[in-house]
């Protein structure tokens, strides 16, 4: 509980009237799904958003399978093969929730039974949705990439969900929130009438540098035992700001939640003022975050915390006599570790990406785009279609330019003003590419 940190930019995303929340891997989509569903965590979120008080929550899709509450990937495949519309499947999910809460009885032995009832008895379905309610409810949808392994089907499923959320907006007191990956939101899922009504409510889960440092200190000052006490003393002495205790939880002050001299001083107490012996190498406070950013400039808290943890452990083992807890060389090794973790995560979300990018091992960036395409063609002489067995988007099976565009869309590569290809350190290190003067990759 003491580690819960709510960036100000995330408060909007948690509001009831925000139906679509967009964010990359590791920025908090699944965490906020769990927080909104957990009564204990939601009570803490409620202090920032009183409108959540008394709201009953339901998971409409998520990482944890619950076949009575929503179909799994196999059920979706069966239903779509039998030509049921994704829009109706999601309305069936919502109707089971509302009917159970209202005490209404509808067929629910299988999802086929519920869908057939919905299609054959639309008036009964409408009457259940219009029954007077003495309660307010929020249904949350997350991990939608798990609905299908086929990209086109996944887009159809997500588009159907967004249409169902728009349908639900006509029913007072009932709310829905869908957490989408950035690449999902950037494709065709909003291609339907009145989608602008949902886009108007869209919020993004992003983490500014000061948010990441605020999260770090919220976790550090609540560390157990003597370590937490030492870190609280260090935090107060360095920042000049007193911590506040609420129950069993220590809360950091606003000065440590925003870009401030106090926040900079506290991190300097941990990692020193420079990334070397003088200012020419950069400042740890800014260096760590910037070298963990993707091509869109976004750094996830998961990568940042992983890098800091690895840096602290490396410093303890390699530099026991250093006058700070974190050595600047250890920060570089922390970036390496975070990059390895991020590459593993990428393989889960986009199985084709490591297959394609691993062929660039040993190259230096920035480089000409033609050099990248030549390397790909060398490894895949039959062209992009030979990579399709690893869930490559069907629309990109013809040209290397299409694959490059998709890598750019998900923040893994960037095109410089002179047309050369660049890759952020977060991915470059893990895939074994080099850069003059950059963090070394692990061979």
C-alpha cells in the first residue's frame, strides 16, 4: 500500500467519464485495473478522486481468466468462427454483469446461450439495462491483446468493445473503461460512427521524469525496517522537507513529486552529481531517465525501477567503498539490465520483433535505412512474408518499409532529420547494436 503513487497526469485517466486509456508496456494499465478493482487500493485512489466512492467495479476482460464473467481467447475464436459480432459479444458480457447485480435471470450456461438470448430477445435485454438502479458500476477492460493471436481479429474485437462502451454510455450510472496499448489505438479500432465521442474522453498514461523520481522515493521511504528509517532521514535531510505519516504509510511531500531542486538533491544524494568525474558526462538525475526512453521519449516506471535496483546491487558488489549508494558506472549497467528486461517483454507483445531486430546485432546507429533493409533481406531472402509465422501483421507482409513503419509506431526505432535510422538505448543495448559514446550493449 505504501508504494502506491498516483502521478497527477494519471488522475484524469481514472475518472469515470474517461472511457479509453492509452499507454505502452509497463506504464500502469494492468496496475490501475487491479487498483480500481481492489477495495483497499481503490479507497486510496478515492482520496484523489472522490467520484469513485461507492462505485462497484467489475473486470470485463483481463489477465486473469474468469470464464463466467468474460470469454477467453478460445471462446472468442469459437464465437467469431460462428459469425457472432464482437459488438454483441461485449454487450453480452455487460448484460451478464448488470443482470446479476439487478437480480435478473438470463441464460448464462455458455456464452453461446447468452448471445442467442440477446439476439432473440432484444427487448428483454433493453428492459434489464433500463431497470431502476440504486447502485453505480464501472466495468474495466484490460489486456485486450490476449483476446486473439490474429491482429485483424484483435482489431475487430477491440473495435466491437469500443462500440459496446459507446452503447453503455446511454445508461446512467454505468461506466466503462478500456485500457489500450498505443499500437492498438493507432490502427483501425476507432473506425466506426460516433467514435469521436469516445476519443473526446481519451487519456494517456505517461510518466514524466519527476513522476518517476516521485515513485522511486515513495517506495524508498516506505522500505521496511532500518533501511526505510535511513532513507527517510536521508530524504528529509537532503530535501529539507518533512515527510508525513498517514497510518502506517509515509507520504512524500509535493516538492518530491514535481520537478524541483529538492527532488534533484535527493537523487544526487544517492547517485552523485555527475555520470563521471565531471559535468561533461551528464547528470544522473536526468541521464538515467533519458537513456531508458523509447523512440517517443517515454520512459516506463518498470524500466526505471529495474535499472535503479540493478544499479544499487551492482554498486554494492563492485564499489563497496564508494561514497554514494549508487555508482555512475553501475547506472550504466542498470540500463543494460532494464534493456534486457524490456526486450523480453517485447517478445511477449510482438513475437516477430526480436526475430527481425536480432538480425541487426553488431550494427551501429544512426545508420542508413538501406543498410537495415539489406540486413533484413540477407537474413530473409524470401522477404517479409517469411517472418509471418511470428505474428507479423498481415498488412506488412509485402514490404520491409511496412515493418519499419510498425517498429517506428511502437517506439522501437526513429528516423532522424537526415533520414538515418536511430534506435533508443532501451532497445539498442538489448539487441546488441552499438553507438559511438553510448551505453555498451551486452554481447
